[in-house]
């Protein structure tokens, strides 16, 4: 499911798929995407790349397109590849940079940037 909060420039994405379940936040006001993978008990954070990430006003249209066509054909497919690295726990200065929504999603989890 997807919830778009235009006023806050936040998109919440919830994927319920057994061991592949995850929650993601696209925070356009701070410029970060955070994904919490439940099977890994970890949070991955990446900077929004404006060339590869659809703009906030496009996401609703892309989600509708995906839902109705089941196989989305769009030049704006977003793929993220996470490489393993050292994890760390969020510090106060990090939460200021990432914003309150990502802090709520990732507090207490190892973070991978």
C-alpha cells in the first residue's frame, strides 16, 4: 500500500509479502529514502537521486498505472542496489538530517547508508 502526504512531501510504502515485507519512506523535503526490511531487522537509507527517482507528483500516477496494468512500463522504474557495509546506530545529528519520519521508522535498528 502507498500513502502520499503532499503537504509534508512524504510517501509511505508498505509491502506485505511474508519474509520480504518492508516499510519505506520517501522524504522529499529532506531528500532521503529509508527502507526497513523486517527479515533483516535493519534500515537502509539513501539520498534521493533526482534523475532516477520519480517526483512526488508523479508517484501517484505511477502507482495507479502499476495497479491497473499489473506490469508497469515506464522510464521511471526505480531500482536500488544495497551493498553490505558497516552498520551504525543513528545519532542525534543524523536524525536531524534525515527527518522525523525516517527517525520513527529506523530508531533502534542498525543503519546502512
